[in-house]
C-alpha cells in the first residue's frame, strides 16, 4: 500500500468553456469567434452546448459525490460574470457559480476556483486583449467581483491556468485564439498575463483564502547526446518552463532567454512589474501531461513551432507509448519536474497537481459500460510517480485528474476524450468509466494498493 499524506485532496478538474455550454446566457469570448471560423476546430465543433454543465451542474455535483471526490477544480467564465469584460457584473452568472459552490460544500467537496482558463471576453480582445495593460486592470476588477461573491466560501483560488498556453500558443501560433502567430506579441501577452496574476493576488487574499497560479510544466529531454540538442532542450525549457517559473518564484525573467529573444522583448517590462509578479504564493498549481523531446533546429512546418523562435523543435521519442493526442506516456516525468522544482526554488510553496490525465480511445461494451484500461494505467503510473516525489520531500497537497468529464478539447473538438466519466454528447448521458471506479478506490484508500 502506497499511502498519501493525511488530508491529501483528491479531485478532478474541468474548465468553464469546455463543459458549460449555456452560450446564449453569457457574453462572447475569443473562443466563440475562433470556433466560428471553418477549419479552426476539428469537425467544426463548437462549445455552445458542450456537456451542458450549465443546465446539469446539480447532477454533475451528485456524480462527484458518488465518486467520492474531496475536491473539484473548475473555472469561472469571465464573459458569464462580465459579458463585456468590464462594467457591472451579471447577476445570473454570479448566481450560477454561487449555487455550484454551495452544492459542492454541502457534499463536502472542496471547491478550487480558477479565474482564467483562456476564455477572454471578445470585447477586451477588440481593445487589444493581453497585448494591453488595460486588460490587466479589467482582470483585477473581474477577480474582485468574483471574490466579493464567493470569497466567503471558496478557499482555493487560482488566478490563471497555463499562461504559457494562453500566450505562447494563443499569441505565438495560429493554433488557439487569438491566433496571432507573432513572437513579440506572445512575449507581451505573457508578461501582461503574469502581471494580471500578480496584481490580483492582493485583491484575492484575505480570510482563509489561499491564492496560487497554475503553470504547465514538462521536463525537456534532448533528442540525442549532441551538444546542439542539449542546448536546444535548455532553450525550450526556458521558453516553456523557466519563462513563467522564474518571474513568479524569483522575480526575474531568465537572463539566457531574455538575451536570446533580444529586441522582441524590448520595452515590455515596466518598473515595479517584476516585484508585483513575484507576490508570494500560497500554493503553486502544476499541470503535467508528458515530457517533451527536443532537437536543435526549427521546424517551420510544425504548427507548434515556437514564436519567438528558439531554434529547437519537438520530436517523438521512439519506443514510448503515446496517448490519443500523440503525447508520450512518461509518468516519471512528473516526479522529475517536482523534484527539480524543489531543488531550483528553495522557497517553493506547497504544490497541487491541478491537472494530469490523458485522452484514449475508450470503448463501450454491449451492456453500455465504458472501458478505459489505458487511462487506468496512465493514472496508476502518474500517482506512483507523485508518491515518489512526496517521499523525496516535495510538499504536494492534492491531485486533480483531468478531466471529470469528456469535454470540448479546444481545437480538437469532441474527438479527444479526457474524462474519467464518459459523456454521450447526443443524450448528455454521463457514464463513469472503469477509471472513475478505479479512482474512487484510490480515494477511499487514500493511496495505491498495487
Ligand atoms: C491542458 O493544457 C488544459 O489546461 C486543458 O484545458 C486541456 O483540455 C488539457 O490540457 C488537455 O489538452 O506538445 O505534444 O509534446 C495542456 C497543455 C499539454 C501543453 C501537453 C504541452 C505537451 C505535449 N499542454 N503539451 S506535446
């Protein structure tokens, strides 16, 4: 029996845009505009209905209770609270989250709230979005409005989910909105996202509220033993991991990357910004999916090619099993990244694994049961690695599996299923998969039996 610490939180995660639907009752976000353009999202899928969690939240909370979750991570749709991004909050939106939080608390499930999981109000994008400091101000007002409504009941507050994705993929590629594919824009957006986080921290603090941010981290593995690949992997690490960790935890951008980016990064930082960004955190949220394997030399044809350029590209490791996304399954990467975090950052706050999970091609049997043996193995492997990290001294307080439900997987639409609960999108029927039953047992035992 590999037991986890007393009081360890066992949760599942979702995000507003990916599950809520209820699109007619909120403002428009950059994701709505992106989905409306043919070719942007697989199969032309949209999130107008998604899992209809907006209508079925009570049923979903009952399902969480049935599975035995002790925590639930969700995000608040900014356009549901402030349809135009700023101004007077919409009561309907605030009431929706207020009812959700009450239902969670009634069932003894700890709510973990994320303010920004990529659904920027379209009205703010029209005024420049994350390229402008005015969006930082708007975010701080949004944070204050949500705190006023839920601050008495929600203890765990996360400002942003994965600023790397929002900035480097959203502004630096054309894969996600606003799809600018502009390297200098990506660095500007990243800085303003971090600043929004830093300015929101003191607004959110108070009472027994714990405030953190979620970053997505991956260990970088050089494709070969060449010095070129090692240097490329170090730059990719700077681009993906250190560009966010260092300002947050050390109050400075990594000098090697600032030098590498050169003029693309000029004039972005104003005096005082870095001190704001480095506001002490009560916890760090870490999302881990896989390691990244890196070779020297850019691949301009790869839609994920970094902008700003880092002279490196991702390669697929051979002989490593992969998920339906094509991501390598490497559980030990979770232990590696956590142990490294602790070594690199002496003042590291407690950590929550705010996302970890995988898409697989699950199958239904004639009786309607949904089997996902690969997801069970994925979760077992990663929880084992997490247990080792804790044994090595990393202070991890909880784990949220991504995701509670099959949902709208961004530009991949509904084709990629990450849920431990199957969703039949035609009938909206929820069916816990084998992995959900397995996870329930882990929660009951507070650990792994095998
Ligand atoms: C998360 O992002 C999101 O927070 C969540 O909304 C989403 O549904 C979930 O993941 C599943 O996609 O570049 O091929 O080597 C995760 C973003 C995923 C980015 C792993 C880096 C490395 C895979 N990260 N990815 S690859």
